[in-house]
C-alpha cells in the first residue's frame, strides 16, 4: 500500500541475495492505501510484490502468512508467500518485517461491471469455504468495540449533526448480536483495490492484513459496499444482485443471515466511516500516503438506513 519506509535498489539487491528469485531489475513503490509499504519488484526471474509491515510485528504475522499459504493450497487465487534460503516466509528489511509474494495476473479496476461483481462474489464464497479448516484464529481487531473507542477520538473534529448520526448508528448496532450467524475467516477489506481482475475473471485477492475470524455475512457486506457503490454512495442494483447471486451460488445465505443483512450493510459502512475519519483527522506521517474521504461511507450508511430494497 503506501510507501512509508523507503527502500533503495542497493538495499533490495542485498536483501535478494537471501532468496532464489534472481537479481534486481526494477523497484517501484505502490502509492495507494494507508497501512503497509508495498513495492513492485522485478527480477531476472519474474515480478513480485514486496511488503514491509509498518505496524504488525514478526510474531503477529503467522496468522496472515499461513492463511495465504492455506488458501493457495486450496486453489484460491491469492499470492502465496516466497520463502528465503533459510526457509522462512517472513524476513526483515530496513528494520521492518518483510514478505515477498508472486505477482498475480490482472489489474485493479475502478468501474466493475455486473459480470465481474458476480465473479468476485463467487470467489469470496469459495474463499470462505476453503478457510473452514484453517487452524489460525484472530479476533476482529476492528469490530464494534473498536468502532466505539475510535469514534470517541474523532467526535471532536466532527460537526454536531454528523457526530450525532455516528453515535446513533453505533448505538443501534450495540443493540444487536450476530454470534448465531455463520462465522469463519474473512478478508475484511475486499475493496476493488484489493482484487485483481483479468478480464471478467478474478486474477486474485490481495492484501489480507485485515483478515480475521468474524461473521461471514459481514465480509459480504464490506465487499458489496465497495464493488457495487455509485459515486453518490448509493448501490447499483444490477451489480449488487450479481455479486449476491455469485456468492450464493456457492454458499447460500441461511434465513438468519437474510434477516440480518440490512443491519450488516450498515455495520460494514460504519467500520470504514470510522477508520477514514481517524485516518483523515489523525494521519500517520509517511511518504506518498493518501487519506480517503470519510464522507463517502457516511453517505453509504445514510442511504442504507433509508433503504427498502436489499437485492436478495
């Protein structure tokens, strides 16, 4: 994602001697997102992605790295980790835990069509099923408790009406529990910039560093809120139905999930409204970093609150 830690060609040339992927040809920073430092790395053997973790420590990474390996083993299109000559998937570069993975085919798309949304929904369901027997466990670090605690840090920056809206939505969610819904490993951040499309086919899902164990329906809501959204925050019905049809062709919703769906869409919008508010008002210092518009998910949330058609 954004470049917080600078890596020079000389730095990387020394680093690559610990791997069997050839010598450096090109190094290019990836200027998008707000969490980790990512670079495209081209060597004499191929093209890779290098990630330097800005907040996660070595001992926090096995859940994510082993998950990638597990999903790849089960045929899900993800970038599997590349081990160094010491057979370690996670290395260190410029003082940061570091991971190398293969580049996947395809590209990020800004304006998906219904066929692409259907394919994303289908692969998301396949990923949920493939992860059923993954042994790792990670509670969602950005669940409802985090929303409430983080929102308290930004209310002072907000207008009175906006703050009241957010407080009311968080209070509404607190009145409901979803522990009875199917749960498992979720991506938790499957936005358009975290999937590569190769035509209408999914080239791969990327950036699993918010992955955790939580309600599967929440993952679907997060995905739909980005892949099917219009610029004004409303949802395109054709794309929404396509994504949900694709998902349910693999894992149909249970009746309790259908009942919870309207509130889950709002929960997914709250999570990203709060995180964007925090990143906007309390940004991390870094090179080539971008704070995304918090008002976008406020609009998404407001429209969900008044919605009657949920595309099921």
